[in-house]
């Protein structure tokens, strides 16, 4: 495997892991098992039937968890401690497999972790915003789009490395542009959640029934804020 092809695979594996680790392992394992691509020696284990079976089972669990509003955010929070280290390990495994030296392997570990963290937090942030809408259609659409992106991105990283790296650069530029918007919107979400749960206390002797309209107003306001932001962005 040429150096640039290995770089593309390392970045692709890390990026895909940050979005859907189990789909990334399945795709790489399947392509290696069928002989469509030759994986680096350290990643050949992904083609093991045991690894693919475990990844397939976890992918099915994530398939449904990722499409349930609220559950998907909890799932993303939990996988902060799984996707990012896995992305770093996969990237380092690619570097080690082509024998570029320990310094380059460590650099690949750091870069892989950074790329995985970027794609993971971008996904988690956008999905938290999508959850402000009460309907499930947008959530399902986003989740399926992410799955397709993982498959297509990994395939491109292996077959069209220059195209994938160019697309990854565009992705990072888009993240830089979106990050302030996502952060401002997330702060509104967190403030609304704080007001929602803060309303459950009753220091002034207000009954729970009298709090219900207040909470409904908060949720309605959050929903309308999100819709207004989408309209302005478009």
C-alpha cells in the first residue's frame, strides 16, 4: 500500500469511527474478506468472522438507538469514550502496518484521535439540535444519511484517496463554519433544559399542575427557536 493510500485509509477509518464505529469495522472487514482491498497487516483482524459478528450485532443495536430521539444523544455521550480511542487505534494500525516508524505511528495515533473526535462531536452536536424537533422523520433521515456517508467515505478512501482527502478538507472547513452556530444553539438547548427541570421545584408553594403550562411554553419556545434558526440558515 502506497503512503498516500495508507494516509487516506487512516484518515478515513478515523473519520468513519467518529460517526459510526461499528459500521466502519463492518465495511473494512467485509472489503478485506472479499479481497476487494488489501488491508494493512494490523487491520486484517477486522476480517475475522468473530470481529465482524460482534460489529454486526453492535451495529444493529446502534441502528435503532441512533434513530430514537433522546436515546441517540445518550448513546453518543457514551460512545465519546469508545469511538475516539477506536479511531486513533485504527489510524495507528494503518501506519504500523506499512512500517513507517514509531514517530509516524504515534503521529497517526494523535491525528486519528483528532479526526475521530471532530466527526464524533459534530455528529453529537447536530443530533442534539435535531432532537429539539418533536417529529422523528428528521432524526431517521440524519441517521441513515450518516450510515451512507460512512460506507461511501470508506469506499472512497480506499479506491479514490485523493477525492476522499479533498472531501475531508471540505468537511473540516464546514465544521469550522458550523461550530459557532452549533455551540450557540446547544447553549439555548441546555438553558431550556435547565429551565424545564428547574421548574419542578416548588419553593413558593406553586403546585405541579401550575408548572405544566410553563414547561410546555419552554418546549414550544425551544422548538420555534430551532425552526427559526433553520429558516434563517437556509
